[in-house]
């Protein structure tokens, strides 16, 4: 589905989308675009079904103006999440409403051909369930663990990804599902989910922290997703927090991931429990992160201490982020956001004591309300490309 729009069309469309319904006069006033231009553009947008006529507004004398509404169901986007333990596909409308969803569990040992086959199956199933014609789907976005290490010929080499390196993933997927494909890392995809459908709506500068098995972050700067050279920005998990600390899988020592990732919390809990009971490390199985939260809620001092410590380290990393970028808001996503209030408050107190600027101390630090942020954000990659006001720069080394 080919859809190209100039800057004014995008501006009008986004304004109506955010405001729900506006008359042509109101659009002209708010965007300072002459009325004849607004009429010409809105007619064009109505012809392509992106806008529809809604209720009549209040008259200031004369005919009552007709309000224009965003037609969220005129096109759709496919979101695909390629995780290391699951492949997910979702069909969403232009406001992020999920029409259908599929998940295939994987083990990280599948061949890339099997992964593509899983995607193909999942996509066919969501299409069938939603009963949407293919020509109304703008494209497919893919969110996956980063950095993607994308080369000039579009081959990607994400770390620990189904034991494969240098995969022509975009062309393989386009061939399999017969739709244009856009790839990005999972944290960037989730950031766009917040920007279009979540706590980032209407906010020009915010940071999104995806804290889960790994820790990444997305940076929305002046309404644009900052990707950095070769898309390698946002590796918050490998920020050095305790440099003489533990060896990280990236080869460095004391990275945030060795302190606050889910596996780090589980490892730390086991270590502290063993220390208390005097048993050796090998005689106890790992307690999953969600059970550690339950135990903390049931009054386990050790569990609470482990969660508090992990949150404090995450708070230090977020303080560094605030000192660097001074965002208007920080959104925390991933499973980590499920820690209890006692632990979560450590982020606030850490920031309070470490952030330099006055405004940084009071900025909202919120837990993401989106359940499937990466797959939804993968769909938002498509929507962002078609409708965003910012130019989606991707910088590559030449
Ligand atoms: Zn690291």
C-alpha cells in the first residue's frame, strides 16, 4: 500500500488524531495554515479515507461547522516481535487497537528458516482472524533484540540471535509475508508504542527504559527517535555502573545489566539466600523474578533487599540519562516495572539525590501501561514512517 503525504497533511492528520475532532476553521487557526489550504488538504485526506466527517460543532453565527475525525480503521499495520524465546505477530489499527495476536514459543536453537516459517504462519493466522484485506495493510514493522549491526546491504547480525550472523532478514521476511518490512531494535519499537499510543503521546522529549532480560533504552528527542550511528544508540544496559564489578556478556565489567537485569536479580537472590542458609550455590534452583516479587510482598527481607538494590542501580543509570538528556518524562517498560512500590520508590529517591538540574528532580518516572509494547511498537514503526512529522534519519558509517 503506497501512501505518501506532505508535511502539512501529516500536521493536520496528527492534530486531528490527538484532538479527536476539529472543524476546518479550528485546524486553520491552530496550525496557522490558510483556510483554503486546509480545505484542499482535508478534502484529499477524506478522499483517501484517513479523515471522516463527524458531529457538527457550535456555530458562531451562520452554518454550524462540521467536525473532522481521524478514521483509525482505514489502514492497518502489522507488528512482529522476534524475541529469543517467542515470536509474536499482531495486527493493529492506526490508533494501536489490537485486532488479533499470535505467539509462537521458540527455544533460541531454531534455524533462521524455521523462524521465518513461524513468522509466516503467525502473520497468516492474524490476517485470517481479523479478516482485513492485504491492500489495507501499510506494512510490517519488526522489533528484535539489538543492536542490529545492520550493514550497508541490509544484513543484520543481532547478538545471540538464533545462532545466526549476517542475516538478510528484511528481504527474507518481505518475501515470506509479501509486505514491505521495517526493522528496528525492541527498545526503539517500544518507545514508538509509547509515542503513538501510550504515555509519550504529545511529549516531544522522553526516555523509555526497557528493563527485562536485557536493558535497553529509546530516546525520543524533539519528536524524533534518536538512533545514533548505525542504530547503535540506547545500550543503557551496558553503561558502566560499577567498573570493577562482574564480567558482563559484552566483555566489560560492572555494566547495568550485571546489576539490574532479570537474570542478574535472580542470580543475586540465589547468592544472598545461599549466604544466609550457608548452602553452596549449586544446591538450589533459580527462583524466577516474579516469584522474588511475590516473596518480597510476603515479607521476605532478602527478596526485598535484592529488588531494592537492583532498582537503586537502575535509578543511578536513569539519573545519568536525565543528566545527559533532560527529558520531560521517563517511562519504564519490560517485566522490571512489576517490582513493588517499595522498590520502585528507590528510583525516585536515587534520582532526587543524584540529578543536577532543578527540573530533573521532579520529572515523572512512570511505569508503562502497555502490555505488549514491543509487538505494538513494531506496528508503530510502520505508522511512524508514514505519519510522523519528524524525518526518520538513519545514520550509517560509509
Ligand atoms: Zn555489558
